[in-house]
């Protein structure tokens, strides 16, 4: 089965309103979970699903132990894994406290054989109705007007409501809401998917 792809526009990092080049991206078909992988692996092999599941569990446990000790773990035909750290921003090493440094996540670098196996796959461009959605090109002033009308009826708004109100997708909607927070037009309560937005101290000049 071939992979479907569509084109996306790179985010404009210059802030000049110029269009960025389009780049191809795979349109996800969904997630293949562990049970599906195990079923495929055992279909024509003399190993049982239980054996594969136990092996994967043991592998994950041993990999984590070695990465916690500072090792890079290499799995043949898959790739290399290593742990990363996070800490509060500092400009001087003397400001660093060991208690503020923590393990963060795991980085993965695919093996050459894995990359080559993927590169032999087929690609088909999807039809427009099945491709990526794009944010509506609604001018900022119109977004402000719609938001102001919304606040006439309700005291706060969520990101999902703002996206529905303006046609802006998640990243673009958050970019605009955060911009207005910085300017004092809005204030936020909560975080992530449970955040709500209220008129801020400068809201009186929101549409000026």
C-alpha cells in the first residue's frame, strides 16, 4: 500500500506576511499499535504473541536502564536511542543547581537500513478533499470583531471555540491568542486543552 501525501506551507518565521515554500508531508492513516505489530510479526513465524510481547517489554526496560546511565542504545536495523535533559534557563554555570536538572525525553536516530527500507516505498498525492486543512485567511481585524461579538454573549472563550469562530487551525489560533495576551487584550486561565481566555486589562482598546 502506498503512502498518501499533501503539501503544507512552512510557518512564516519572518513575520513579513510573505508566503513560505510548500513542503510535502505524509497524510497519516492512523496509528499501528503494539498488538497489530505483534500480530504481523507472528503471522508466518514460529514465535508466539506472548513471546514477542515479553521480549518487547524486557527490551524497553533494559534500554531505559542503560539510557539512565548515560549510554546510547543501538538496536540493529532500527536505530540509536539516547536520553536528553532539561533545566531552567541560565546564563552562568554557577547558577545551575543539580536539583533543577532532570531527564526529559528520548531522541531517536534511525538506522541506515530502516531509512533505506522506507525510501523504497510508493507515494500518492491525495485529492484536495482528503488533504491537509489550512487555516482560514481571515484578516486580524475581522477576527477581533468576531471575538468582540462573542464576548458580548459569553465571558470567556476556549481555543476550540476560537478556531470554530475564525476558521483558524490550532497552531494559528494559539499564535493569535497568545499575541493578544502579550498585548494585554486577553488573559488566560488554565493551560493546554483546558485553558480559557478572558478580556484583559487593555481589552477596551482591542479594536482601536
